[in-house]
């Protein structure tokens, strides 16, 4: 191989991607085989606080938090149904939400980026955040979900923000949000938050 | 744009989230079907299923499949069946006598093929060592075949010229890593 050709490089990228996904799937299979473990202290990163009967558990390894994230993260279907009219913004929005519902998150985000955020109806930031989170893009997910909290989709965006913090390993922030969710008797994600807190502890 | 078209566009634009969803979505159905139909154990079938999902995904990403005449599930199971038959054929190649083993002629084309395979392995490993942002940029340019403008937008570079310059540096780095690996392995 005297000179690297584009075909050589493409083949190498293809093989690496195959290996990467193979490892990811093998990891999924291993997780399915294991029973849900309790978190155990790690000597290198222990900080145990006991306060008023509440026990704060140790910072779990980031890989364990990621595994829990994968177990609990499920994009919700879009409930905004913008009609397709002559207006290009509304059409772009309708297209974006259709792409979101089809699981085409990258395309949905690209479509939303063609619309000025001033024209976003309520709830769009929530789906934008979830789309970014589905792609593993935690920073833009956080920004969008924090915006979403300002509007009427606040309870749902709280849950996804808690999941975002879980994914980034910010367990204190994640737990704090989940405790707020559990404390709200009417919260739509109360059961899931309680189960996740239980798994974390 | 219908759902399938949207999915294809998403995959071709580098969205990797769908591969995990497909994996989970069709896994149980595949295992139920394949365990009844083929003499392979569960682990072997899972291994084949993993390869089938990746192959389907990559064929869409590389534009080798541009539309579906049937469902994702049908395509996926079809690829898996092909891999299962390949595995079963491989197992059935079982010479019982030494004089039945054909003498391998070590010809130049064969040697060249082995050498090329070895070099491909070295290139693959060199690519792994590249690190950010080069690994991602190389992937976008050579695998997904994004334009320089699209890469600039995706990776937040100033413009296409900046990407071009960075890509050039990345290629030089890759060539260097590849050269080091091939020289150290002789």
C-alpha cells in the first residue's frame, strides 16, 4: 500500500465502525444478563454523607450511570401537531416533528435549525432536547431542556433533564431533580424517577 | 418525506442512534424465529444478529441500499439468514482424510491479497489512534462523503477552507501513523 487511497480509508473506517458497534451490542447483551446491581463504594472516589436519615451514595462510575441512562431513556412521541399550511415556518416545523417521530433525530434537528427560535411553539424545545439526547449530544440537550422548563412542558422536561445529568455523570444534579419529581404527587414521571433513584442507591 | 425516506436520510447524515433501536426492536423476534429454524446455539445466533444489524445499517449509510421494497425486518432477517447459511457451510467443510486436503498453491496474487489484508488491519489501527478531531473528520469525509461545507457546519469550523486545511493535516497524521505501524511490523 504505497499511498493511502480514499477506498482504503473508507474500508478502514467501515471496519472500525463495525467493531465499535459490535462491542456496543456485546455490552448490551452482558447488561441484560446481569441483574441490576446496587452501587458499590469506590475507594478512589468515595464521599459518604448522612443527613436526616437520607443517605447520599457514592458517585457511581460513569459507565454504570450510562447503563442506567440507556435503560430509562425513551423518547416520547410528539404531541404537537402543527398543520401544514402555506406558511414555510409551519411546514418546516411539521416536517421536523415528523422526522422526530420517525426517529430521524439528526434530520429533525437540522430542520428545526432552519426556523427562528422566536417562532417555536411551546414544546418544541422539549423535542429538540430529546433529539439531541438521543444522539448523545448532552450539552445542546441541556440547553434545550432548560428552555423547555420555562414553558408548559416543564414536568416532562424535568425528567429528561434529570436523565441528561445522569448521562453526563452529574449524579447529584440528577438525583436532586428526581427527588423533586418524586415529591410531586401529580408528576407524570414520578414512578420512573422513584425506580431510577432506587437503582442508583 | 415519508418515514422510511427520513430514516435513510438520517442514517446517511451520520445519525447512529437508529442502529441501537433496530437492535432492540427486532432482537426477540429474530431469536424466536432463528432458534426454531437453524441448528445454532443462542450465542451464535446473537453474534450473527449483531453482524446483520451492522451490515444493514452500513449498507444504508453508504448508499448501497437507497429504498426498501419490503420492511426493515425482512431485509434484516434476510441478511442474517445469509450469514447463518455461510456459517453452516463453513462448519460442513470437514475433510476426514489428509489426502483430501487440497494442496494450496502459494501464488503471487494470493500473497498480495494476504499482504493487503495485513496492511488494511494496520490502517484500521492507525485510524483508531488518530483521536479527535481527525478521526471524526476522516469519517465524515471518506465514509459519509459529506462536503467540506457540511463538515464545517457539523464540527463548528469557520468555513470549508479551514476544514480542508485541517483534513490535510489529519491525512498527514494518518499516513505517519500508518507508516510507523507497517515499518515496525516489517
